[in-house]
C-alpha cells in the first residue's frame, strides 16, 4: 500500500527526460547551464587534497555555519546563533522535509499557497498532517482574506515562498504585515518561509522573514546555495529557526541525513567570503530582460517577473490545448521544453500558462526564442 497513492514522478523529471529524448532546448527544469565561478572550482581543486573527507558535525561544519551566519547578518542585520539557530541541509528541499516531519503531527493543518513547489504537500502527508491548499489570486499574489478564512485552531503552519516559484512574483511590505497579523491571531501557527531565490530579485528588494521582528521567533527559513551559486547539483542549503524549533528539527535531521557532504561544506565556507551574492539580481535581470526582449514579437504573453529565474508565459493566443499537452507539443514539435503551471496547484487550474527557465547562457536563450517566435 502506497503512502503517497496520488503522487507520481514529478513534472520536472518528466519534462527534462522528454527534452533529452527529443533533443529539445531545456527551459523546463530550474538549473543553470553555464559554468560556475572559477574561484569556486579552484577552491574545489585545493580542498580535494585536504583533510575534508570525513563526517562534519551533525549541524554543519563550524566554518560554514560561521560563514552563513555572517551572510545573514550582512543581508538582514540578524545575528544568528550558529550553535542553536542554524543548520546546514542537503538542499532546501531536505530542510523543508525535515522541518515538516519534526513539527507537524497527525491532525495538524498546513496552509500551502497555490501554485506551489511540489515537495510541500507530500512532506505534510508523510508527517500525518492535512494540507490545506489555498489559491493565490490571478496575479499570483496572496488573497489574505481567503487565507484567513482557511485558518483555524488546527492550523500549525503556513508555507510561504518568496520570491515565488513558478510565477516570479515578489511580496510587498503589506503582504508581510498581513502575514504578521494572521500569525498574531493564531498562537499555534508557525511560518515555513521558503526563500531559496532570496538573492534573485530585480526591481524590488527581497523582504525576508529574517528581518521581521514579529516573525523571527515563529519562522523557519530555508535557503539554497544551489540557487545562489549556480550549483544545484550539490544539493546543499541551510535552515534558520529559533532555538526551541531548531532543537526539534535537528532531532529529525540527525536520522534523516546526519551530516551534509563534507567537501561541499569546506568549499562553500571559503567561497562565501570571496563572492558577492548581491550582484546576483543584476546578473539575472539582464537575462530576464534579454529573454523578454527576444519574445516581444512572439505570440506568447509574458507575465510580470520580479524575482527567481523563471518567466511565466500565456499561450492562449497560440493553442487551446491544456498546458500539460501544450508543454509536450512545444517540446516534441517545436524543440523547447517548459513546465505547465497547472501542475503546481491542487485543483489543476489551467489558465494556459507555462513556465520557462532563463538561467541559461545567452546563446541558449537566443536559440530557444528563435524557435518560440516561429510558433
């Protein structure tokens, strides 16, 4: 008997496999196709000959914890206790899974804002909780009245994702004020803030739960080195939480992973001080602008993109196919792979929108756009 009877292979694996089989340009799965910083590859070469190949302490190496703490203080002026409030995870997804397994019990309800990243609901189900899927509005922003109407004494957690995948929207100050009001009305409610794209915003500064005094002690924050440093295959990230919550998260982490890849930790501990994450937004803004310009004469209607490295496009002027069917047609017939947006929502709402990843070298974006403009 399956614990997840309604869960199959995720859409990212399906579309990447189809792209590989057909030779299509893969703008579906969210990973860069350009080289990582040579400073980082040089550090890897150096560390390979050093004594960094054994277990690190369970929460993470002291050097990396200190580097991450420094990054958080520089970014958000928050001082994090590396011994009590910080954990190195095997990617943000593992941090999310471990957090939910540690804090959610049978009968607890968890609010998930749709469209949402596909790891949230399975984690809640495996923990014995009840996912409560609440749709964002037509502009992919929170409807706080609707969210509050779905909240009750059983609501243990609300999962937020800002900047938002798949839409690329970024929350405003008023959204955080509404979240703070909601949490203040529900003493049992915690916030799981997925901030893996925290450094990839364009015209509006990212607001983090790290810098919200009313949220810090009620929030678990996850982030990803993979997104910030173009190393998604390393599967390494971090979790920030107040001591009383982190103690429970570590209990699960030690039996789920125990400790994260030691070489990766050693490399990142040294690299963080040698790079500037604050230029990442400008780097991806140039790619967003290029991709949008290349598609300006196409039959796709592009949605606003304020952060992440994803661009949502409306194809209703091109086809009446479902977004799942159209994504497959686009891959097989036209040679560009994308992700259908409906798969991110529990109700499968199909507004004929697909998601492209523009974390690609410019030559790839130009070739893909040339194909898309011929449709």
